[in-house]
């Protein structure tokens, strides 16, 4: 198979480093993006369409990161982009919001099970922070219970106390428990002063297997919140629309008080939404919270077109089928090569770990070799499906994974490849 090289990307990273912190910062950068080793990955894209992007060296990649989630239908979906561009010609960021703000809110209330109202911004972290503010204002309490390994954005309140620039007092009211430990939450809630419980619908952290909620877990959490007057906040930023158009809380059989959405809501047009129940609407309207571009009409038009299309094509079912085809195919590749691969999480957001050694070095080598063969993944993050992914794309993915695994095996004759048992989907 063709092995990619990145001369232009590498030169541009050096150029960017002179004027941009880290060259590329945050989760799209080689430092924080789990690009290990950096030399195996492209750093800059040139263009994208459907399930693919092309880098500045002309390499094409089947993209399983999907811009870390926003590409839900396929890059440059013609229906979504046409709606956004038509609105852009009429006006986008204007002194007064456009009527399609109302139309989108009505569509969301009609689509998402827990939603009686919608509040709009641009980033997922905008919504998680607003949700906490609403919970504290509504309850008069301070503490927020989070689950270990959480990620809810980069505002100081939801970072770790040892992160650069974060003050201890900014996280003093954040309490961390294990995911799936309803008893620990009940004990904290009984002590009082808990304003909110915030969690993703299932655990999709990095560097470890993803974990699904055990049977009855969310129903127990819902009951505790009702008993002690705690606001139940679900961070559906990453999982939204790929599991269930009605919300990931609906998928797991319970009802959130506040649901944070972003990423897939508008197929890459910048938009996020906080959806909530009627009882919290007065508080949401009273909290001081705004942004310069939050009511841009082009993104509203994109979201309306995106949600309507997802409803029409039964997007969640298609995402599940695609994710299962990729994950089960990769398990078969690993088995045929005598290696142990653990796939975990929900199918449309599958997480991979080649479990031949606890150091993760073999896994990192394998992913790097896959990327060099034209399939973009990252080492320690869940992956995403998009509806432009074809059977041919999945076939190429499995061929690249097989070729990459054979290359890693050849480079490591010292490894006992029979160690660890069978490849499987961890549920």
C-alpha cells in the first residue's frame, strides 16, 4: 500500500510555530491530539468532501475523527451547505436575530424528548458552563458532581486543579465520583449543597476502555436527583444525534433536566444548544450569558437542514450499522493476525485499544501505520462515523489496518502476540 509522507505539512508546522502557540494548539494539534508519533500524521488539511479530507501534501484520508465529531452527514453536505449559504446571502450576524432562531428551537423541541426550550451558542463548553450556572441559580446550591475521567470543556470550573492557569478555588465545588456508582452519588446528594450531577451518557474517556451504563444506572441517578432537588445535566456534545435523534438520555431510557448539544447539530457549521425542561426556563432566561456570534442565522439554517435530513434518513440507525461494520471488521483483522484488539463504547463512536502490552506503545505504532496508509484515526480518543462512509471505504479501512498490523508484527518479533486472549467488543 502507498505510504504517506508529509513534507509540506511539516514545513507548515514549523512556519506556524513562529506565530501560533504550539503551531496548532488544542485537540487539533499534535501535542494534545494524541498524534503519536507526530511524524506519522498530517498537520494541515487542504480540502474535504464526504468521508474524506486531503492534506497539503495531496494525501487522501478516510476520516474517522470527523473533525472530532461535527462531520455527521459527510463534509460539504449539499443540502446543509445550500441552506446555510442561502441564509448567508440574506444576512448572518445581524443586530436582531433572524426568524430561523425560532424555527430551529421549535424543531429541537419537536425532535429531542427532554426539550421544552432551546438556548444557542457556538461551542459545547459554552453550554456545559451555562448548564451549571442555571443549576446553581435554580437550586441555590454550589456543588457539581462529575464522573472520573470527565471532559466538559476548558472553562476553569471543569478543568483539573493542577492545569496551567486554574486556581484551586475555581474547582473547589467540583466533586468527582466513578461512572456507574449511583451509591456514591446518593451519599453526596444526601449531604446537601449539590446543585447538579453532570455526566456524558456513557463514559467515553481517553486512554482506557469506554464504559456503558449498567442496567438501571440512569434510572437510579434520576431518582436521586428528584429526591434531593439536584439538576441532572447530560453532556450530549459528543454523542448527540449519533445514538438517538431524541437525545442520548432518551436512548438510555431516562430524561435529563438539561441536555448540552454541539458537534453533529449542524454538520460542521458552528453552533451549540442547551435544551431544557420547562421548570428551568425562567432561570435560563434570567442568567447573564451571551456571545457576539451566538445568534448567527447561517448556522441556524444549517442545523435545520441537518436535523431534517437526519430525521428523514434514520441517521442513528445508519450510524450504528456503520460503526458495527468497522468495529467488528477490525476485531476480525486482529484475530486473523493473532493479536488482541479491544473495541469499546457505542458503535458510532467506537474506541480502540490493541491490548498486546500495557504500555500502549504497540497500539500507538499500529494507529500510526494505519494513518500513513490513508485512514485517519488517533491513538487514544474515540472515533466517529459519518453517513458518507461507504462499504468500499470500510473495506479499504480494514485492508489498511491489516497491512499496518503486519508491519508492526514484523518490527516486533520479540512480542508474544498470543498474550491476552481473544479480540472482542467490550460492553
